[in-house]
C-alpha cells in the first residue's frame, strides 16, 4: 500500500499536467470561442517535441526544452492560420469535428515520424528524490508541481500586468469592443493560440517522464482536460487549475483505493454530475440566455 | 410522399445492383455502410433536425450490439427477440438520461455525451463477467428468416438494404409530420418554438430516443453480421466519425446521411494508395471539406436549383462564439 | 372580467431592477398598448407574461388562474400568443410550415387539417401567395407577418405583440393596422401591443400603460395618458423631470 502523502504528490503532479492542458484549452475557448478537441494532441506534440530535441537531436535539456517550446509556439501560430481563421464563423459542431480531424492528422503525423514504440523522455532531475514528511518521492513530481505554480504565476502577471495580456482579456470579454478600442484583435487571437500551444508544450515536456511518450497519449489527456474544465467551470482559469488537480487526485487516489479499472469513471461521473446539477462548475459564471 | 419512395427505391436498387457486381470484400464495406447509414438516420433526428450535438451516438450503437450479444450468447435468446429487447432498453435508457442531459446546450451537451460514451467504453471494457472485457463477446448467432440464416455478405446486404429502406421511409414520414417540423423548429429557435406551443423538452427527448432506437438497431445488425462485439467498436472516436459522416453527407437530410455513411466507409479503400499516411491525410481532407464544402455532398445538389431561384437562402447557422456562455 | 393580469411583478438582472411591482390588468376583448422609452422593461414584462422568464416576485393570472410557474408552451396551448421584437421565424421551414407549427397546437388535427388551418390564416393575412417560399427569400416585413400568422394559427385569445411595426415601411405599417383592426372585428381577440410608433398606438389602443425604468407611471385612456406630465418627462428626460417637480 503506497502511503498517502506519496499518492497526494503523485496526484498533484499529474493534476498539474491536466491543469496546464486545461488552461490552454480555456484560454483558447475564452478568446476565440473554439472548443478545441485537439487539445490533447497539443500536449502529445509537446512531449514529442521534447523527444525530437532531447533524444533525437541530443540537445542538453535547457536548449532542448527551449527548442521544443519554440517549435510548439510555431505550431500554435500554424494552427491559428490553417484551422482557426478559415473556420472562425462556422457552427460549433463544425469546429468540434474540424479540431478532431486535425487531431487525427497530428496523431498520425507523430505516428509516421516517431513510430508506435513508446519513448522514455528523461527528466532534468532524473533519478533524484526528495523527502517530504518522511516519504521519498521522485524529484520530478515535485518539480512538476513547482513549475506549474510558476507558470500560473507568470500567466497571472501576463494577464493582469502587461498590456498584451490585458488586451487578450479585453478580446475574450468583448471582441467587438476590443476592435473599437483599436486593439489588434487578430494578433491577440493568434497569441492566444500560441500561448495555448506553449502551455501544452510545457505540459507535454513534464508528462513525458511520468507516462511514456506514446503517440496515443493525446485522447486520454484531452478527456481529462475536458473533465477538469467542466468541473472547475467552463471558461474559468482558476477553475481549470482546481479542476485539473481534482481530476489528477481522483485518478491516483481512485486507482489505489477504489479500483484501477474504474479510476477514470470517477472523474467522468463527477463531470457528468456537474453538468447536470451545476453546469457552470465551481468557478464558472451562471449560464443563462436572454429571453 | 412520392419523392421519398423514389429516393428509397433508387438507393435500394443501387445497393442490389452493386451486390451483384462487387467482390466480397467490397460487399463487406457496403454492409458496414448500410449499418452506419441506419445509425446516421438516427443521429440525423437528434443533430440534423433537433440540433442536439451528440458525441455519444456510438454508445447507443454499442448498447444495442452488447444487449443483443449478451441476450443471445448468455441467455440463449433468439436474435430477433434479443433485438427487440435490446432496442427497447436502449431507447428507455436514452429517454431516462435525456431528461436531465438535454437541458444542456452546445458544447456542454457535446462534452456530456462524450463523457457518456467514455463511461460506456470503460464499463464495457471492465465489466468482464457481463461483457467479456476487452476480449469482447464472440459467437453471436446470425439472424434467421423462416429457418434460414442470413449468412454471408450478399444475403446480409439484401436484408440490410430492406431494413434501411424501411427506416428511410419511416424517417421521411416523421420528417414531414408535425413531429419532424417541431424538431426542426426547436433547432432553429427554441424560444420561438416554445412560443408556438411546442414542448421543447419533450421534442428533444423524442429526437434523442429516436436517434437511440436507430443506433440500437444498427448495433444489433452489426452484432449479428460481424458476430463479434468488442468495446473498441463503440469508442467515442466512432461517435465523432458518425458526426463527420453526417456533416460530409450534408445539409441535415436523410439522403445526406446515407451518402455520408457510404462515402466515409469507402474512403479508406479509395485512398489505399496513401498507405500508412492515410489517416494523416484523412484529417486534413475533413478539414478541407468543412472549410470549402460546409453543407456537404447533399449541399452540392443545392447549387443546381440555386441557379434557378437565386434568392434561396442558406440555412441559419450559429457560430461558436454566439453559443458561448 | 380580466383575462390576463400581472400582479406586483418584480424582476432583477444582477444589479438592474428591470421591473418593479408592475401591475397590469387586461380585460377580455380590450386593446391595450404598453409604451415606454428604450430599456423601460416592456419586453421583460412580456417575457414574464409568457413564461420565458421567471419573475423574482409577483404573480401572473390568466383566466383568473395563477400561471406564474406554468411552462411557456402550456400557456400558449391555453390561449396566449405572442410575437417577438426582432421577429423570430424558423429559417429552415417554409412560410407554410412555419405557420403549420402554430396550427399543430391542436393535437387532434390531422396533417391535412393542420395544413388547411395554416393556409386559412395565411389567406386571411394576405400571405397565401408566398406559402411555399423559404423564409430567407422574404423581406423583413413579410417575415414579421409570417411570425404574426404563426401566432394567430395557435388560435390565441390574448395576443401579445412586441413592436410589430419596427422595421416595417409605412405601407406595411398601414397594412398591419388594417389587419389588426379586422382581426379584432372578426374574432374576440384581446391584444396587448408594445410599440414605439405612436401613430399606430393612437389609431389602435383603447388604453395605454406607460413603463419607465421598470415602473408603471401611467395607465388610462390615450387622451389622458398623452396629457400626463409624468409621461412627458419620461420621454423628454431627467431635466424636464427635475424642472417639473
Ligand atoms: N436577459 C437579460 N439579462 C440581463 N439584462 C436584461 C435581460 N433582458 C433585459 N435586460 C435589461 O433589462 C432592461 C429592460 O429591458 P427590456 O428589453 O425589457 O426593455 P424594453 O422596454 O423592451 O426596451 P426596448 O424598447 O429597447 O425594446 C434593459 O436595461 C435590458 O438591458
Ligand atoms: Mg423591447
């Protein structure tokens, strides 16, 4: 029986990854209204960008991580031009199916490039351990939690302390008004996609050493990020964080205390429960349409 | 009523003709198209008419298929009786879950039905005593008519076409009835529909239950034909494929549903020369269709009448932004 | 005897008090206009009368029965009809099918009877020639007439109209006035009209209620309301209001 504090750290680390994926998803949703079903594949790309730079190109980790994130930023911009711009006025289902379709392409491009054999992406703190309250845990887990906390802090600074971030929030709130205020709306929308891709990149790099890098990892991540988003509240950043942590913890604790086969049923059950009873989630705004 | 009968006759005779000339492997694909078309006519009620974005349609197909598989292999029931019960049970489940679920709209409903499909998959893959887990259930008996099994691709195709024809005609009858109009009205404008005396909730549930009935029938046919079911056949990826088929077929029409099912089932075959790059290409091709042909294949036909009456308007569409909370 | 009654209706949107203890009593057969400046709460009142919004306080009575919590479609089935301020028709249905939606309200009708009833309404309102047109091919004014036909096909006893003349040209407005007058003469129809077009209001209304900032500030015969200083100040703004007090 693994002891509780180890499970908690483990759950929070996985939850951090889900939270980052969910935050990227939410940023894109609030700014552009797109429900990005390829969000999980974004994270998978992040992991494989790490594989390409650290394993294939044998870069040392600081420059490897940098190169991987730069590649992700480029990919975010590409997605903006190729998928978002042509479809921005389409009905929501069209966008859902389109992002799924692009996700299928992403998954299979990865398959063609890297093959179906999983990779083990090393962590910069490979093999190190940390002792917390008498329990020994891999340093990578702690690093993931710390990095996520730092990322959240940076995001907060971006959104509340820089003109660019404040502009992005203005676009998310009312695109028409933002346009009238003279903001370069398209550039800010593109930035939202780039930011989402970067966050997915960070999530992917951190997830690589926890799971194996596998081209099929995108779907489960997307499903967890969706659950996190609904539970926390659609469109809410604090909600994405809390939801991600909740899903990570329920997965790890559920696997060890309830049943490893049904561990995922817990988060999806709770997600459906929230949708039925409180669709605005923990932090979301009340949903109402005008009569 | 003449046009639908004509269309149905064309589809069925095309199918029968093909059954005489195509090799067995293609017949197999044709059979899968017919089964998907039946499921899609169902999804067309929910999504095409009533506008309910369901990402859980494959779960209903799966419930039909597993219901029949379990009742025939575990309880020794005849496939016909099992089909009736499995379909009824799926419909009842859809009605029960629809009651709370269908208050949700847009992407909320999409994610809730997605969660439903994922949950179905998890249960089907893990409740080993009942479902055989990931190994699935094999040795499902064939359907029989007057003591003769509907075995082999060709006879099954004839039978499948007969079922498809029957369902198509029923679907057309519903389409032109007050119930079909009510569904379309609910999708166009829920508030105005309620203000015209339509019970919006009941209309949505009816559309959802109808979609589940068609899905379950498709699932039962699938189970009896392939004679083996496994969770993989009913994952949420299939639900998305169904939606994609409906959009490719186009324009929320019954004919579009049938076309979409056939085209997307045969597509991998037509694109075989791409080899392992097929799926990577498929995603981009779907994207191109959505961008350049948003009203699908059936929408192409619209260009002809449009030349005659240029004022004909495109159906109203709601953009993602408007549906946001 | 009152057929429709709003009792002390209060409605709040966040910090905004859209309706504050509004009373409105409509007698059977009456033609009442509800007027007021933009944002006064007129449409909100209709939304509450038709059950599209729930009031925070107060009651709605129809035929003396409390219908405050009754679902919209049930109110429609018991005789409440309505059109919307911005015109809401079903884009994927033809003109005839739009009206057939309303005519299907009687559950015992066959498909043929539904069609005949819808055609009769279209005929009466002068839209028969466009029956098989798609909604998209109609002008905005014609579309609003289709919406009115759909509401009439529901065979209402009380018809609530939210700015039916908005967006219509003057010919269409005259036509609308004629049709409404005819309807009243032919059927025992009670009509509540929200309208900014004062010419139209004066030609049709037997009584006028005025809303301003969610409060009813006047209610009476047109001549009396027209002369009411509170109404003038509501329309002319605060400066006048302060000066007159
Ligand atoms: N669903 C809603 N949520 C929030 N505020 C609302 C909602 N509906 C109306 N309001 C607000 O309530 C007030 C009254 O609106 P209402 O539409 O009833 O006015 P109105 O008298 O119909 O005006 P108009 O003549 O412009 O149609 C307005 O300030 C409006 O912005
Ligand atoms: Mg109004």
